[in-house]
C-alpha cells in the first residue's frame, strides 16, 4: 500500500471548460482508478465520520443541540436584515469599518481598494471559503498584491495551483508523497523526504517570513455576533490569529448568512462545529475579534453573492443555515470515492450539490445527480439542512429549466409513457431473454451496458410475477401477458 | 382486512420469486391479498430524476389501482418511501392521500400492523448481515441510524430474530449506502460499482454467508458486484426468509 501510494500519480480534478457542464463522473472515475489515493481518501474521511460519531455519543443532548442550532439559524434567516444592521451598528461602535458587497466582484474591489489605500503589497490570509467563492486570490494577484495562504492545507493547494478539495481539510486528497513532491518543486524541500513532521515544519519555516513582513492580514469568519459586533474565527493551527494580529491591517471577508443574534447562541455552534467537522470537542483556537488591535485597523466585508436570492427561494433557503463543517462531505459515500475536486466547484459534496447550481445551473447541472439520495448527509448535519431533499428538488428545478442531459430526458419520457400503459408494460417485461433490451429503460438503455461493465447482470427469470399470478390466481385469465 | 399487493417493476421482471414469497407470506396471516393486475411502477425513476411531469400518469395509475384497499403493501422500502413521501406529481385528492397514508413496506406491515410474533415454518441456520436500503432506513425509519444519537432499533432484525437458527454478524459500516441508488446505478456507473464493491468486501469480511434486505434492488446490484468479484456471498429478500422459501 505504501509503495503504491508513492508510485501513484495524484489524480487531478474535473476538467473545467468555461461554463460547459462539469463532468463530475469523468473526474470521479479517474479518482477511483487511482486506487491507493481513493482508498486513502475514503479511509481518512470515514475516520473523521467515526470520530464525529464518538463525540456525538458523548453528548446526551446532541439531537436537541442540532435542533436548537437549526432553529437559531432559521430564526436569524427570517430576520436577516435586522440582525445585519444590528451587527453593523455594534461593529462600528467597536471601531470596525463595515462594508457591504452585493457580489464577488464588488467584494474583491472593496478589498482591493482597502489594500491600495494602505499601499499594501502583500497579504497573508487564513482559509476562507468565501475568498475561494469570490476568486479573491487571483483578483488580488492581478492587482499586483502577493497573497500567501497560512493554513497548511490551503498553502499546499496554493503551491500546487489547485483548489481546496474540502471545506475543512483542503488537501485531504493528497498523500504525503504528493505533498513532498509539491514542496520539492516550490519550496526547495529535501527530495524524497515525506516525513509528515518534516513537511509541516518546512512549510512553517518557509511561510513565517511572509507572515512577519506582510502589509495586511485577512481572515474569513465562522460567526458574526450581532449583539456584540464581533467576528469569531475557528482554526486548529492558530494561523488566523497570526493573519489577524501580525500586520496592522486586518480584513475579514464573510458571508451575510454567518450571523447569529447573541453571544449565548455562539456556545451552541461552538459545541457543534468541531465535533461535526473533525470529531474533536473544540478547535484549537476559537478567536473572538471585537475590534482592531491597538494602533491597527479592522475591516469587515459583508458579502451577499447570491445569498439573498437564495433566501427568496423557499425550497433552497435552508442551505443558508450551513456552518461549513464539512460533515456532509465526510459521510457522503460518493464524495469519499470521487474526491472533492471532481465536482469542479468551490463547494463540493452534498452541500456543493445544492449550492453550486444556485450560482450557475448550466455549469453545475450534473452535480445534483452525483448522489444516491441516501440521506446520510442530512442526518449528520449539525444544523439539520434537508440536504437530500434539496438535491432532489434541484433535479426537478433543473428539469424545469431544460437542464437535463439528453439521455435522461429521452429515457424518462419513454419510461413515463411505458409505466402509464399497463398492457405495454407487461409486454415489455414479458420478453424473456429480450428483457435486457427493455430493462435498459432503467438499467442499460442506450448506454453501452452501463450495468454490466463492472457488475454481472441478473439472470432473466422464466416468467414475470404478472404471468405467474395470472396462471396461479386468475386461472390463466388476464390478458395476453 | 383487504390488502392491495404492489410488486415493484424490477421485481416483477427480474425477481418474481420474491413477489411470490411476499404474497404467500401475507396469506399465512389470513389477510385477503389482491394483486391489481394493471399495476406497473410507483413512479420513482422519473421522480428521482426530477421529471415530475413524466411521473404524473404513472402515479395516477398507481392511485387508480390501489385507492380501494385498506392497506397497500409492497416488498420494497424504496417504493414505499416514494409513495409516502414523494408522490407529488398529481393533485393531492382524498384518494391520493388515502393511498399515501395507507401504503406500507412489508417489514412495517408485519412489524407494526400485523405485529407478527412467530414464523414457525421458517428455519435459517446461517450467518446473516442485514442490508438496509437507505430509503427504508432513513425515509421509513426501519432502524436506528448510525448518524443519530438514538437508541438502537431494527424492525427487520426484530422479525428475523424470530426465526430458528439465524445468527447475525455486523458490518464495519452498517448503514453505508451500497451505491445502487436507482437510476444512479447506470447514470453514475463508475461510482456506483465502486460503492458496491466496497459494500461486498465489508459483507465478506464480516463473515456473513447471507445478506438479507427488505429491498431487492440493492441486492441485485450487490449480487452483480459479488459475482463479478468471485465472492460467493448469497443474497435474499427478507420475504423469502420469513416465508421459509430460502433456508
């Protein structure tokens, strides 16, 4: 196994061609073909799921906590504008500059302008999914600002010029040999040394100088507390604190749905977040930023980028409760076997299936089909998002928008007709050996034997239940079949 | 009590013996079982593909066939879940509501309605792993889920425990999806087959001789994977075991 892990090339993510629909399955198949990587990935994430389960069992009121968290989020979403204004008011009182961005472009521009106003040429940042969502790093780099990620996983991904594959563990799809190769190429690390301690230490040593000399720091935000006007950031490496406190300028970029009303609510989410994400009782660092550090400046950019549109869609509104713990990815059997990069989207796994088509229904039209609708995700979700129901709802939405693939359209139309006609149906399934010609309607139709390539076909029985019933219960009198 | 029996389309075509076991099993309990001959499908393939419009005629036919019965029983958790929770393509008349609220999966019907205490005709001296179809598990609540903090329960196990000789083994990932997923099995073939192979390996490593489930669809997929892998596991629907047809 170790030998295989060292030999095997790291499988890459989905091929992105502009707004062309992402072929998740094609990338997933390549991930599965890299057997050692796939197995490592599946085991790592399943291990997180098991640790999460152990934490859950240690908390008797776990299900009540989930319900409470869900209720707090639902309530907040119903009064979102009020709580955002309360936050703005209190944050300003604390000396924080508050900005509003309607979309990614506006957010990037605001951040770029703040940096320019301070003549900042370099920015260190801790992990922010919103930053990924807005394409912030490429934007700033184009503006001549050097951006260095300080989260280990995110830094690995930055150096490898690859997106994060998971919202909590961005490089979980890479083996340590893969990481070593990246560091040899980009950080001049010792070739062939894939010792985890060495690699982590080397990254730390090579990143520290950037941290010490950076003009500005950026973090995301896990929670905004309306009543105190504070930002809460949860990390395990402490890098958010370095990013926020080392330079004198601290910029926070955060989605408007991250707000919670009161401090007392924060405890509910802090208890759930790390337990759900990594199966640890709490993150190593839970940092509460209430204002700029002495002599410094702090900005919070509140970003909408499609969130208020989602708020207006009753079917999809619950997606806004998400606290980005990644538990749905860890439990998702499809995600574990496909790798996060196969989705070709900032948000992958179950939460990605319901968020991505909201941004671009055409480009992400295949994603809601990358699910068996098994529902495990909805039941690990700490804020009880009805993920599998929303995945199904997206399929309906895509069908309405004419975004189903041709094969799905053709097959479903034919099937719908066949099943509405009992006589035709009985004839179709009565065909004995020819059954496989019809079974295809839901099994192999027109797809080069998609059932039989990797599985044996069931043996066609001599008679159908219909014909057996007719013979034994209806004295042979039914109709032709 | 008059029960309308629904046999899922794939079972009608591919596994009629499971339908026969179901019918005979129900008849043992003095239930009048009627099989409406013009039945076809529950509409799930279209619904799960997002094609509500294409599902509506199938759903209407289902209701037409089954509206007059006290109970509608089917040996499939997945189809029951479709009828109970997702039959939304047609207008929700009283008839439709009756059908949706009186449809039961075979396990539920035996366990919750008939409250069967014994299956004296059955005998199953084998090591068994139970497979839970995801819709049956999380949609119908056949059993407790590993994701939730709740006391263990399992309706299929409660029924099977009443059979002489049976012995249970546990899987490493007891309620991980096997990757069948209806149309997922063909539309997303590569991931589906990989999930199936992983499931089969877990079953083999558990020491099971038989895998028993309340859904034949998952089993068809798992069996196909096991055969291709050359793993001699045997698969049976719970109706076949409870009726003593496989021993």
